[in-house]
C-alpha cells in the first residue's frame, strides 16, 4: 500500500517599515512596497497604539499569505498580505 504524500508547506518571514495605515479599510502599506490587510476585529484597540511612523514590523506568513504581524511584543494575527 502506497503512503499518502505529505503536503508541502512553507512560511515566509520578513521585516518592513510601516509607511501608512488606513484604519477605515484596515490596510497597512510599507515603504518596501508590501501591503497587508488587517482583520479589524482581531486588531481593534491594538493597531493604532503600535503604529508610530515609521514603525519596524516583522511578519510571518504561510504559503496562502495569511500572516501574523509583530511589533514591540504585540502580535496582530489574521492579517493578509495582498502585494
């Protein structure tokens, strides 16, 4: 009997600088040209407190671009990298 193939998965990590945050759309733009959308329910009350421009931000994303953002000990889950 053949074994089922193990699904391939990977994570992508990086560091960027926040250029702009639009709280209405939940969109975060970086100086490096990457854009993330934030789950506003999950990040509500945390986001504005850590977006002192230009904030250094670390991200960790899966292969579907579902990400967690990190800055100064705060994690913002459920972000999505859109470019």
